């Protein structure tokens, strides 16, 4: 990561207070629900759980079916690398052309392009902010689209990796890690409620 890729603190009115509350609430929570699945980013999930010292439930459930079907219909997907749209494309097995803007989008791009190898960079190197513009030449866009859409070796690798992730998605929802994590979350919540009722029971 370059300095230009790193997240910039938001200075919008009220946002620092919101961040403080979010950090406090997360520290006090019994667990964290993550819009992901174990096989997608196992090494990151393991480190996160060790750092947080609490359960992490990795559940693919945020990406709506309509969005996934839309992605499956159009093939290559140009994305700013927001995590929700990234998950939708991964679940649909669609190769991404990445064009990050700000926030964590450059980090998401690194996962898509360098770790999962299912995306191609347009070539944005400087983080922007709301209302700012970054021009990208037609040559850069053309190169990225050609690599995604043609039958070359690199394109085949990216499409092959996407198909592998799409098959993972189906298994995760039906009987794999996402299903098991959701089941574990439900059972943990039921156990917490049962313990709470027992604590407040009238002797």
C-alpha cells in the first residue's frame, strides 16, 4: 500500500463521534458478524479474531439475489471496490475492472487483484474525496477491458478464479462455512437469551 492508498479520516459533521461510539460498541460486543465467508479471506479472518479476542461470524447474506443475477448477466463488472458490490461480483463469479475512489476501496482492490486474482486495475493511484475528480485515459481503460474480455491466458486465469469463488458461494450458502456460521450465531443468541431469562427468573 502506498501513502496515497491509505484511508483518510473522515471529517464530516458528527462522524468522529459516530466512530467513537462504533469502536466502543464493538469492544463491548460478544461477537462480530462479517459479510464474507471463511474460504474467501481465511488468513485475514484468523488474524482479526485473534486481535479482537471474540467470535467472528462470517456470513454471506448481504448480497441480494437480484444484484447477483444482474452481475451474472453482464459478464465483466466495472467497480469502485465498495465491499458490498465486490461481494456481489464474487458471488456471481464475475471478473472485475477496479476503479477505487476513497475509504477502504484501495484495500479491497488489493484483495481482488493481488490476493484473489479476479480483477484488473484501471490504474488509479491517488485516493480522492467526495466531489474530486481523477481522469483516466482511454488507453488504460481499453487495456483493462481487453484483458478481462479477451481469451488470453491472464483473462482465463481470472475467469477461472471467479468460477471457483462462485462455486464456493453456492456451497457456503447451502451447507458450508456461511451456513454453519449463521447456525452458530443463532444458537449463541438463543443461549444468551436463555441465560438472561434464567438470571432474571423469580425464585
